[in-house]
């Protein structure tokens, strides 16, 4: 029997430099995809995967995230008075999604360091990590797919997808041995963070979804700076390979890199088109564009 995945860690202390100037005073995690901030998609995905405790690793200037998942008595009273019942339900439901704990990352020393900040709250159990920039549109939520695989393997699992050409240099890269019984799974034999395209061991990129065993914390504590001078989660997972198996998992779904300006625009159009209320007028308007 594997332990259930109850806790999900959200590294959200980054400065969001790829999205300046919007992110100068607004956390990138709060940028709206249609009408919900990016981090809400990730939190809902974790909850749909069975997580009941959300741990958000934050930093300076990020308090709007805390307000977003909190009660807002003034707003609720106003919506109540105006008879806006549906909106009132939406606002209240947000504060009941899960138990959310915030922990600060005092300095942006890298993704590995951010995850290490959650060590005491996670304790001695396997946990999920969701990078809120990566939005995965899937019939079965991506983390739920991974939790189901974890229940069978009990090993750390990295969400993965094949990327084209030089794009691999923007990701953690996996060298993998295919597994006979499940074509979506492969056994990781090596990892490199942001490889030069010619030196990449494969085109398999890590996406922002991980299930990690608590053994990762010792590896994170012993970590030396890696790519970009940062403490890299990928390097800690490579160290974990010395004592545990790690699997790469090709999820079903479409990923949007919403932390990138073009990826964000595309995600907004695609999510907008899927909406019952906004889809038809948005589609009609797009057709009028002389492209
Ligand atoms: C991080 C990880 C990288 C992973 C990527 C997925 O990189 O370090 O291994 O492939 O997220 O989005 P970042 O996008 O923060 O540079």
C-alpha cells in the first residue's frame, strides 16, 4: 500500500521576469486565464487529485494570492445585498477549496530551494509539486493521472512531454528507459537541467508536475548550485536516483506555458473558446479578423 498524496506544494515566489511589466507589482500566479488566476487552476487540479493541503511558497509582494483564497466579508456582503447569488457562491467556495498554508522563500535561490522551504510542513510523506505557470488542459486532471500511477508504483513521478528541437534547453531533460507494461511510463536513468540542445540526452522535457517521495528533502539539503547558479530541483531528483527509482510519465492533455507571453495569449484564446458563455461570441469575433 502506498501512502496517499495529501499535500501539494506550489512554488510561487519567483519574480516573473518573463512577464514584465505586468508582473512588476502583480504576482504572475495572479494573472487571469479568462477569469481565474493561474494559481487557482493548479489548486483546483490538486484538489481534484485528492490533495487536501496546499502549501504555497511565496515571497515579497505576493500577498494578493493569500487574499484570493481567503474570505472577503465586504465583497460577500455586497454580492448578497445585490442578490448576486452565483457570484457569492463562487467567492465563498474559493476559501473552502482546501486548507492552504503559506511559507516564505526569503531569497529566490531556485526551484529546489523553494521546494525545500516546504520540508517541515510536508513531513515524512510523498507529495505533489505543481508549477502554476504550466496549465494542463485535460479530461482527467494531470495530477490525478499521476496520483493514480503513484498508487501502483510508489515511486517519484515526473510529468513529461516530448518537445521539438532546441526547445529542450528551456527545460529539465530526462533520459529514460521505456517500460513494457505501460507506454506512458519510463524509468528515468539521468536528468539534466536546461541542457545545451546538442548535449541533451533526449527530447523528453519535465513539465511542472511532480510527485516526490520525502527522500527528496535530503537531496535538496545537500544540493549545490546548478544551471543558472540556482539550486535546481532537477539536480536533487538526479541525486535521488542513487537510492530510488524515478519514473517519467507522459500525461494525456495539452499544456500551456502561461508564464510566457505568447503561451499566455494562446491559453486565453483556447480557454475562452471552450467557455459556454464566451466561446460563441469570441469565435464569431475571431472570424472577423482579417488574418
Ligand atoms: C522549471 C524546472 C524545469 C522544468 C520547467 C517546467 O524551469 O526547473 O526542470 O522543465 O520548470 O516548466 P523554469 O520554467 O522555472 O525555468
